[in-house]
């Protein structure tokens, strides 16, 4: 039993899924950080009082960088710049082993200067060290390109445990969110009004609250779907197991496989988060979660999808040429 | 040697998963178990203390990584009382305040991009019955910036209008009440 457990966490797989997560997470985080510069709020968010609201800079103990450089708006800006540069290098996969940990450090220190954030900040602080310890820089990266140029063989496999942890973490986020939705509005007693209510919240609604009344029934369906989706998150592991073991599960297993329940569950998640991104102004959260979604896709599935897309593209180009 | 490393790693991952599970026990447990039978609810209410004692030895390491919880109460409650930010400023004459920004008001969009940026929004958007610790410093820093850009203003006021979310997706209705009001005077900052 123990040996099987040890062997499970020792599994290896092609690095493409983790690399895709690296790129998407990096792009999402980079865009979020750059917005701070576009809106000119870097000192306002991370600078110490009274110049900014980064009260963590004057806390005891202060973040490491503040202890070294002192509390100032410049320290906040420097940390932000370190995060942006390391995030860009992380995304491109340049010296991945180093830059990924520099990004982890920068994000922790930024969080120390300004501890007010939302759940995606907490989630990224948990998952970035996992990504940094993974082989996510093995392909689709500058490191891989240099390795190839030097005539070294590419990494065909990397440890799979980081991807497994990403999946477990995402499932836990859904489970935790699902069973804590105690407000009536998430259930039939409140008429499944929750999402419709958020769209009426002046701080979160992307469109003028009350202007999309005709869509209200769809928001009720969205609320119901959200609850079903989140509370059924633990079953994802059952759907996955049944897919990986074609002969198991009897008639129920056959139905699950034939109906592609696992993929329906994933598509529901993508649709819900896309809906949130489209209709609510909550920034990084839906994009950050969607950036992690490739972790649900096993590398052979991703490679098969890419091969299919490539062949379709080539076919189309050939038709055009003809 | 390799087998040893594999075992250590599997043990480490198992420990992380177990600690993550404990850290995920809900902080809002009192509210969640209120409708439960009393003996069961009393048992559940012992969880937070148990959780704290289990996590205590690992808290310094988690704290260094900025990891504090695995509890995710996302949009747990919606509707009811919500808020709408008003940013106002007043000149030397002491007459009425000029409205600079108000959420979802196309005519008052001063600094709107920044105020709607999620890292700023999280500072001033009240969560149920509390507002972030950064809010007072934020109002001062924002006022400082407005005074620098607009010489005519002597006072800056931030306040959150309480609104009620209407049923059937009809938006919200103002209540006329304000909360979390902060007034910052130029003279205080230049002292």
C-alpha cells in the first residue's frame, strides 16, 4: 500500500500541460501587475502610510525587503518591478528554476507590504511554489530553445505530482466554496438569486445594474449550475478514474465514459468562469482560475488535441494554396 | 538512495495535503452549524481550536510563504446590503462637496480605472460588516494625491453609500445612508 502511494507520487509525464499552465498563469499575473502601472497606483497600493496604503511596510516584523531597504514608496515600486520582471521571465521560461522562485519571493513580499487582496492572491501564493518546483519550464520556453540549440536532448518527462497537486487544490477550492454557500440566495429558498444579485452590486457589476433584467432567468440557472458544479467537484476524481480504467465501473462506468461526464464538468467550469469574467469586474480571479484549468488535462490528451488542431490548420492551408 | 528520496517526497506531499485539509476547516463554522442538532454543533465548534493547535508548529513556515488558510468562502452571501463608493472633494469656500467619482456613475469618473482596479477595490469594498485595515491609510494617500493634482481642493471625503439589492435582477436601490466616512483635510497633511 505504502509502496503504491510512493510510486503514485513518483509518476512522470510529458511536460506540456504544466508548461501551458506556466504560460497562462504568467500572462494573467503579468497583466494584473502591469495594470497597477497603467492605473498609476503602485505607491498607493504598496507604498507605506501616509504615502500609500501598504501598511505591511510598517508592520512588525516587516517583509524581508523592507527590513533591508527600509520602508518607502521606492521599496514598494522596486518589489513590484521585481515581480513584473520575474513574471515575464517565468512566462517565457528563462532560467526557469531561478526566475520562478524569484517570482514566488516577490509575490510573498508584495503580499507582506499589502495584505489586502482577494482569493486569487492567496491561491497563487499556494500554487506558485508548486509550479516553481515543477518541470513547467521544460518545453515551450527559452530554456528549452537554448537546450535544443546546444544540441542537448529535450526533457521528455517531468514529475507529475505538481500537476496532481494543482488539480487537488482547484477541486478543494470548489468544495470549500460550495459547502460554505449558506446564504439562501444560492438555493431554491432564495430563488437562486445569487448571481443576479452580484450583477446588481455596483462595485462588481460590469454592466449597469438592472439593465439586464431580461437575462435574470439565465442568472438563476447559472446559480444552480454553480452549486451543482462546485458540490460535485469531488466526483471529478471518480470521472477521471473511470476514464483511465475503461474496463471498470460496470454499466455506470460505461455511461460516464460515453457521456463524457468529466469533459462536461470541465466545460461547465470554463463556461461559469468565462461568464464571471464577462459580467463582473473582479479582475484576475476568473482569468487566474482558467489559467490553471489545463492542469485538469492529461498531457496525452493535450498533445492529441494539439496534433488535431495542427492537422486541421495544415489541411486548411493546403486548401487555400490549392 | 533513490527509494529513500521517493519516500521522503511522498511523505512530504502527504503531510502538505493533510495540513491543507485541516487548514480548510471553515472559519465561519459557528454560522454554518447553527441549524445543526446541538450535540453535533457543539462538537463542530471545537474544530477551530483543534485546527489552530494542529497547524501551530507549521504556521511560521506557511507565514513565510504568505499562506494563511485553505478556507475559500467565495461569494458566500450575495444580495441584501451592499455599498457604493462616493469620492468627493471641497474647495476653500466651504460650500458643498464636488462629486469626483461614484461607482457606476458615467458622469463622475475621476480616477475610475484605478478605483475599479481589483487591488484598490478590495481595500475599500466592505466585506459584510467590516472593511479592510488598509482603508484609513488608503483614504489619506488618495487624498494626498488629489490635493497634489487639484490645488483648489482643501478637503477630500470618501464614504460608502448603503444600497439594497433589488429582487429579480432589477439592480439596486440607494438607502440614503452612508458608512465608513473619512474626511481628510489638506491642512492636516501639510502640517
